[in-house]
């Protein structure tokens, strides 16, 4: 289903799915009024600590690897300003799973490869559906 959708619709559906998952895990979800914001959502569990989240859809490169594009179209050079974003939430539609990756754990490039499947040694495997990590 995701493959045949235009990019904008795919991104919108991923954001709706993110809201659903965040609320299901007891987060309060806020959305900035500005459409071109570098942050898609602001989430919190207790309203004392707020986290800024950028949501992205990852796409499959091979059976076990997925490409994660962290570029942000509203920025002149498309690279994310990691001082503004606390977490990237990458959705893998083929596996129906979110990876909530802190920006401090990400490479400084615009895109990277996320290993998946039975690769427990993958650097990002720990962040798979780990909603409790966001505290």
C-alpha cells in the first residue's frame, strides 16, 4: 500500500500512525501550527519534559536493510538541525514498526541504513518500538 502512494500522502499516513502509537503509549501529542516546521510533533508523558520529534518513513533497500532519510525539505541544505530535534521516529511500513532514535545516536549525514530482521547486533535494533525509551 505504501509503495503506490505519493510521498506526501505516505508521510501524512505515517504521521497519523505515529500519533496513534504515541497516544496508545500514554503520550500527549502536540503539533506545531507552522506546516514547514522542522519538528512534526512535540510529545510528553507528564507535561514537564517535552520532546521534539521528526517522523519519517523508511524504505526498503534489500530484504534486511532499510534506507532512512533524515533530510528536511524546509532547510536550505536539507540536513536536520539536531539541536532542534530530540528524536527521529522512523516507520518501517513493511514490518509495521517504529524506530524511535535519539538524534544523539544518529550519524550526521542526511541518510543512513537501518539494519533489521534477525540482526540483534544492529546499532538501532534497541530503538525498535521502544516507546518507554522516550522519557
